[in-house]
């Protein structure tokens, strides 16, 4: 899988896992108001995540060595779990109160 389209139509989606894909850009998930958990693993070509749903409670990203940008995480007020592993090139913009995780 190298391209994702139509994600904005998955309004009832609550859990989303991407594993071992060749995608370069993950389109914005900001419109998925029911999305609670997002896991992205072993996507070596992924460079950018364009937007995250404010309803996320769990975010896990691992083994994505080309990932350069993750959207600002400060808008994820309900976030309970954050796991970021092996993201060598990544710039993370967050102003989280980590005491609530």
C-alpha cells in the first residue's frame, strides 16, 4: 500500500493501525471525530502525518525512520497513551502536560 484516499469518509472509525506500508504521507485524520486509537508501525517511507483527530486517546508510532513531522500534539486533550519509538528524523511539536498521560 503506497497511497491512502478517502479516509475522511470513515466517520465511524475508532481504531486505525497502519503496519508495513510504503506510504509517504498520511493524509489528515482531523475529521475523524470518533477515532480513539492510531498505531503506525514499520512504515520506512512515511515522511509526514498531516493531521490528527482531536478525539485520539492513544497514539503509537514506531519504526518509521523517515518520519520528519508529526502534527502539534497539544490539541490532543484526551490523550492517555503516547508511544514514540525509533523516529530518527522526527520533529515533534508538543506542549503537553505529560503528568496526565
